[in-house]
């Protein structure tokens, strides 16, 4: 007996090739969508609720199976291979099947999978975490020293209102998918919106190419259901009757189970939304959480610099001479120096507990050396370590003292015991990005 009775349709209406295609896509999407990878459940059960953060739930929403160490589209091909073999076996086994019911459940699975994935990313934009506002160090970095993806993130990050708007579109589209009658509207929005995201990921090499296309493919598959009606209405401009399909459940227990699952999805999304908001307010996960040394935030010109006791006049070519320094609001210092930077090609998009590992600000950036620091305000000492994993051995042990409100002196040694001495003058300058673009500003 089927859990679902569709009295207005007959599975005999399905053509032979349509049945084969449905068998294939049901198996194919089941493999790609339903968590069958043991690593998913390992991650689920390893969540430490005592130190819970939103990223634990967010990472679950990005589930995609991995087979034998395969990456990206290779997993899609392997899933297709398995689905093809299973479809052949199914076809020759002459197993009876209600194809209307099968198609219905496939759409249900895809609707909820797509809704969870797109709403999760929507929350990252509604609470601007995915593309943070550029750091002060980034605003003192030459355009050509950014990788393409960092330029893309900064382009959206400087317009926080627009980023929130984009996130709201994703959240609304995802909510539409949670209801059968509005599924086509939600899938249509996502196909266009996330299709553009997919193109941007290719153009800017922004790391989410495979996953964004994954969401687009699911949206397009859901759109197929109403494609013929949409073509008739929008292109041919003919009178078109909307689908009035209503599922009829033959067992009360299954109807209750369906309600429980739907409520569980809503609760999951609410918890994810609340925890994402909390992270944005308390400690945006891409940026260090430790507050910077009081009174130091700003851009500094290095007026005087000594290396091993030898004064080095200002130059842009000496690999030891500091040119300028930026103190961030959090515990990061960046130094402009002629020493080459081997760029950190990661994307800094993973939640890290320790500040030294939160590398979004320095990932994809050349031209400056970024240091996480610990400040001992009693003995007035700073311990610096380079945040770039390619320069992790670069460290400084420095003493600091304020000559006045705008002059800071740093002195100490690097990891090679070479002595450094720098007099820093704070430059109080205005930035168009911070002052605003719709009013007159004197720079």
C-alpha cells in the first residue's frame, strides 16, 4: 500500500522513458541529498553543545557526500554511475511502482534540502558574516595585491545594506520552498539568484562553485514540474490552469510523521537563525574576537626605524624596513614591508576558536604582513606571530610605550633575535567608505 494516494493520476500515464528517467533521478538525488555519508553523523554527534556556535549547524546544511576521497564534480559523476547501475537493475526487475507517488516524494526531499541550504546562506548575509566590511589594513592594501575572490567579497562587504537585502531574498525564497503551493516561485528565484552566484564563483574563483551549482540544479529540477504551464502562460499567453494537486495520506501515523519532520525543520532553521544573529553580535566568526590594545586603532607612518641598531631611512625597497603599520580594532597588526608575501590561498571561511587561526583578513592578500598579538598591559609588551600559514615562523617580541596620543614606540627582537626599533606616528585621515558617499566630505 502506498503512503500517498493520488486519485487524479494513473502511473500508466507515464511513458516508458519517463519512468526510466524518474528512477534514475530519484536514486541520483537520493544519493546526493539524503545524508548517507558517515562523516555527516560523526560531525552531528560531535557537536559540543556546551560551547555551541552557529557554524556547527551551518556546516551541516552544506552536506554533500564524498566517495573515496573524490572532490567536487567527481562525486557527482560517481553518484551518477551508481544511479545508472541501480536504474538498470530496477528497470529489468519489473518492480511495480506508483510513479506519481515517487515523483511527489522526490520533490519533497529536494524542496526541503534546497530550503535548508539557501536559508542558511541567507542568514549569513542578513547578519553580515559572509562578507565582512573590509578591515583598515585591507583599505591600505593596493588593489592589485588582492586575489579576485577577495575583491568580490570586499565589493559586497562595503555595502552591508545590499548584502542584507541579498540575504533576505535567499531567506524568502527558501521559505517559499517549505510550502507546496509556492515551491515554483521559490525555485524560480533561486535558479536566477544562485545561478548568478555560480557565475560569480567561476569569475572570481570564490570556492563555492560546486555547491552553488548543486543548489541551482535542484532548483531547476523543481521548476520542471510547472515548466509546461509557465511556458503556456508566459510565452504563449494562453489560458492556463494551475496545478491543484493535493496529497491524500492513507495512514494517520505517516501523516503525523510528516508533521513532526516539518516542525523539526522549522525548529532547526529558527535555532540556526538565532545562533547566527548571536554570533554576529558577539564575535563575527571570520574576525578575531580579542579586543585590540586600547588607544592604538589606526594607521601609522613609520617615522624612524632601526634594524640591529642601524638607522634605515624610509624606502620602499628594503626588506627589513617597515613602511607603515595598522592596528586593527581587534588584536591584529599589519605591517607594510618590501619583504615578499607568499599569499595564503585559503578563504578564511571556517569557524576557528583561536584568533591566530581566524585568517579571513589576511587570506587572499599580498603586500602586507599580518600578525596576531597578545598584549601584556602591565609590563607593556606585545607578542606577535604572523597569521599567514606560509610565514608562521615570523614572530616579534616587542615593548611598547606611548610618547603622546599619536606617537607609539615599538622595540624588541624578531624570531632571529634581530633587534628592531620603530617610531610610529598616527595619521588621522578620513576614508570615503566610512564617511559616506552621498554627502560632501573634506579629506
